[in-house]
C-alpha cells in the first residue's frame, strides 16, 4: 500500500500567485510510505532551491515516485497537510486580495488539476485526503517515537485556524485533548517579538541562539504583560500588546544593525517566557494524564534550548522530538495518517535516521559531474576518504562532506554537512564570517561518536542517543575550553550522536579524526551559504564549494580542491536563470532630483528583494533561451577585455547570491561523455 503525503503551496515554481503573509503555505515536501514505512522523503527547497518553498512540491513528488519505481497512478492515497475548509479559505483570501487571478476557489479541484498538469494523470478525488494540520504534526511525532503511549504537544505559528494541540497517543490512535486558537499562538508570540530585534519569519532559531548572551531579569516584568498562566495548564498570550510595549521600552533594531545588550536581554526574556508557558502546559497534563513520555512537533518544537530544559527537568522519562517538526514534517504526518486509515499503520519502533532524500548516484556519475568543472576543480579519487578528510581537518581545513542520501528536515546530519575541528574557537568565527556569512554569535553543533558522548557531555541518566540535533545539552565543565568551536556561551551545545549502524561513513570520518587528536567529535553545520537551502545534489555541492571559502570538498569517493580558473574557464561556462527569478526594468530615483531606468533581477517576482544589475548584464540575460555559454553571449556585442572581465565578475556575484546559475554547458557535457565512452573498435 503506497501513500503520499504533501505539504506546500498550490502554485508552480515559476508562478507567483500564492504569496500571502501569515499562511501555512511554506516548507513544501513530499513523503512516500509503503505499508506505513517511509521509503522516500525530501523537502522541495532542496530541489527547487527556494528556501522554505511555498510552491507545489512537484520535484519532491517526482523524486519519491522515482525512488519507488512507480507512477502517480500507482499511489493508493494522497494526503495534503491541511483541511479542505482551511485551504479553501486561503484561496478565497487570495482572490479577495488579487481578484485578477484566474483559478478555482476549490482546493481539491486545484490540487487535482495541478497534479494532472505536472504528472499527466487525473487523480481520482476519492484518492485525495485533506487532513488536519496539527493532527498531522502530532501523528508525525507519535508514530515515529516507538512509544506505546505518550502525551503529544504540537505547537507552531498557525494552520487550520489553530496554533496547536495536545493529544494522547496510544497504539495507532492519536486522540485530541485540547486545541490552541491562532490568537494564542506561541509561534506568533515568538515571531511578533523578534520583529523588533531585526528578524522575521523563519529567523526564530537565530534569536534562540542570541538568548544565552542576555539576562532575562531586566525585561521579565515587561514580558509578563504579554501572557497569562491560568488554572489547569491554561494560558493566554496578548499579541496586540507586544509591539506598542516594545516600541516604548527598547531601541528597535533594524536588520543589519549591531546588537546591543538590550537586544540580548530581550531575547533572553522571550526565551524564558516561552519556556514558562510550555512547562506550565506540560506539568498540568503530565499530572492529569499520568503519561511518562512526551512527543513534540510543530515549528516551536525546533526550539532545542526549550527541549533541553525539558530533558533535564525530569518531568518525563523520555522525550521524542520529530526531527522535521516544521511544516515539511506534516507531509510525513499526512502520509502516515492516510496509510493508517487504509489499515497500514507505521510499525511501533523508534526512528533512528532520516536519510530519505536523493542519493549521490554512482561513482562514475559523481566523477563525470566533477570533471565537467575541469578548469575550476582538482579531483582525486581515493579508497579512504575518511582518512584524507580527517588529515585535512587536523591541519585546519574546513570542508564540505557529501555522502549517500540526503537528510529529511532542516538539519545536516552528516550527509550534507560542513565539517571542521571542534577545538579552535576561531573556527566558529571563521565559518560564520567566510562560509555561512552570518552573525558571529551563531553557534555550531558537535557530532560525537555515540559510544563516547558521555565523556564530553553531561547527559541525563537513561539517555544516550541524540541522532537529530533536537536537544541542547551541557558540555562537561572540563571539556568546555577544549571544545571552543562548538561550546556556546552558556556552556551548552546542540548535540548529535552518531551511530556506526545508521551512518558508517560519517562515523568513520569522526573516528579517523579521533585517531589523530583523541577527540571523537567534529563541528558539523549545514552545507549551504546564507542565500540557499542545504545542498542536495553533486551540482549543488560544487556550486556552494566554489562560492564560499571552504578549503576542500569530499563527495562520495572523491577529494576536491579548488583551482585558479582563468577568464577563459569562466567564459566557457553556461549561464541560465532559475525558474524563481525574473528580470525587470523600472523607473527609479537614483538621486533626489534624478530618475533613471534601472535594471533588477528579482526572486519570486517580488520587488522587495530585487538586486540591481547593470544594463549590459540585463541585456545579456535577456538573450538567454534555456542556457547560453557566457563567451557566446559576450561575443554578440563588442566588449574590450576590461569590460568582459567586469561582466564576468558581475555574473559571478549574482551566482553567489543564487540569482543566476553558472554551470558547464550541455554541449560540453556531451563532449565529455563522448570522450569517456569506451572504444568499440
């Protein structure tokens, strides 16, 4: 029995219809289960390269079908991650705000129509189910926990007119106890506050990382005006009070401004308030239900600092946090819900790994991809990549590490990772500044051999496996100075334990590092820069490697270093436009008394994130049909050497921002494939 779960929007990647604020349309994904067991899953952002993609997860669906070797016609049931009533309400809001859009206001009909267009198959309406958003969150956690029974808390920003629920899990059933309305949203409580710290939606984890630098005391009483705790685990948040109160009491930080101690203290107070509310809810229901185990899901469950506090509190004997707790995880929940309805529930066993995404492919395919960049990369094949990678890191290198199938969810868990020595504190600063291009306070996670975790981390009794980076734990006092790159300012770290059974390749590279240093730990962060989602394919890895200051790249069995390409190497590449960008010419003031025609390249068609480009680059990009070799474009117009170099430099900068794609041309790949074909004579 095959069941497909979906999350995400109801328009295509090159369209621009469903850009509505504060809706559930983000984090698109597809998950395919056979008889209740996951066989393939990937977030759409990994494939279409749009962060938190709010588009129909077409590429994700195609990957899942290909991984199983089936067609859409062979899927027994499709589950979508919201109720039909809520989905229709979103479409109606869209129509009111943009009445010129022509589309059905029936979500079921629209989804069927889109699937037919993308996959050339008319899905019967009886095979499509719209499921409860928060029930999907809850099921995604409980069904993967291995618990026979537990309390379940699902909390996020909003969806299905609610912001979360409490439920009891028993056997294959999830029974709702209580729901939380949207105006009591803990996700929106957090989001509304961080707007005054220069952050917005999807930045919540950044403020969680800033909080340990602050003191909650100065603003504790102020934040107590924003929420109330009541009897029987009840609470209320006052979202309308946050903005006016903060405007009167703090210096509002704009994006890009430096952080003051005031901003750090507000972050600490916000984190403390969230924890107080969640603990208040859970203490009551732990007592009234008698449940000794807890499952967490929903976007707020990614607050691993809160999760760590729950872990150390002893309130529950065991806690399971769904590793893709955000809305992409609802695709998992939806698939499991419809599979259960068809009599194929998930097996009762604890989730150990989430390497469910696309595989790198064969060594030959990887080598072909790498060799296509001959002017830019030096490539060496080895039978022992773990030893070579460990040698690089011991000598100070920061490397990209790409192996096997990609991880499902927001964490790089050793298959699409950036790795480094966890000891020098300077590694944290270097990676933040030169690779991730983000705020210097942001912490990095340690990956430790599972069997040696307790030597370095103070773990609660009875807990030894932390495979998903879901909990902040304490670094042992005696190890904090040693582990300067992964120990946060408060002496904690977001831990991943690595099992030899679930990821032998990653275990091996950590073990090789240990043989050289005595330290069974590596610094691990997601393999991406600040402008893109985590890499998925070999091509993604090459692009990120060449547009960051990483020292080396390990892909499958290959060790990769950078070369110093010539101008001819750059002009031999092809340039193309991702489907999510568009080119625009507009009139704009370039000085108080001067208005000119300016050129922009925009992502998602929005002028808010437009990047100014020169008229020459605009004209070049307008000439592209599919893809074009850069040199051929430059030859269409007479440019001297200086102008050619300037245009190539501008294209490279746009590539770093992921506004254009640079890659070996299709013709060059065909020539290379012919060169590599065996002689038939």
